C-alpha cells in the first residue's frame, strides 16, 4: 500500500512539473498535433561550414573495403556504340522490374547513354578484367576488337562471352551529389550458357579478385 501511494505521489509530482514548464501531460489531439507539425522550421541544405571534415582519400579507402561486382554499361548511338565500366550497379525492384547504376556527372559517356534512352548491363566474369580495363579508359575506341550483338529489346550492345546481361530502358534519373542515379526498367535479360563457368569478376580495394566457395 505504501508503495502504491509512493508511485502515485511521484506521478503527481511529475505532472505538476510538466505543467509548470508548459509541457503537455496528455496526448495532444490530432488538430493540435497538426499545428505543432506546421510550426516546425523548414528543412534547409547543410552549409559548407557545417559539414564534418572528411578526407576524400580516406572516404575512398574505407568504402573500398566493400567488394562489388563489375559491369559494362552499353548503349547504341548514331556515332557508334557507347559504354563504360561500372561497379556501382544494383537490382532495385522486382515489381516493376528495375535496376540502377551510378555514373559521375563529369562522365563523357553518360550524355550518349542519356540521348539513347536505353542501355544494356553486361555482367562480367572473373576472366574479363582486361575487358573492364578497356572500358574504364576515356577517349579511346572502347569497342575495338570487342565482339557484340544487339540486345533483343533495345539494340544496345550485348558483349560476347559475358555470363549475364540485362537490357533496359531509362526509367528515371536522379541527382546524387557528384553522380547521377540512373534507374532502368528491365525489358529483357538472360545468361550465356556457353560462357565459361568462371564465377564473377569482383572489385575490392582497387584491384580485381575472384569468388571462391568454401
């Protein structure tokens, strides 16, 4: 009994304190909640002097510990096909079927893909590191000596001997800092049963690697 009275007294004291400082002691009705929400200050961008100090080299070093697969994104064009090596690729949605990749806003290849409005994701196998390097350079004829056929839905270059490919139309493009986030709707996809069972090409801490099962 004394314990119950003690708790009641503590509760009464807490309520008196909340009332004295103007805090609500009961749940606010919906209208009051809406007014409180409306009174909140608007969101604003973070100013340069408010940003946490961050070393770009350290950023790359830390994020480089995340291993990823490697792809080559290709598109058709009147002046010839375009393509670039891309590790920032991911599946996004099953219904509708969407994928996404990120490309630097300074990329000279991206405007050609944007103009085409379509692209093909060529997923690379473990033995295709040289092919990836060829598409990672700027200004060269990346398709020189590279066999490819039109992807069935968009006509984007489907590179020979890649383990898998995904043929897409551009669904949306968003800005993400110094990159574009490109969302593609999958129109067709498949695997190459004749490709050697070599496993995926992986990228980790600036070098290529292979996946092994244990």
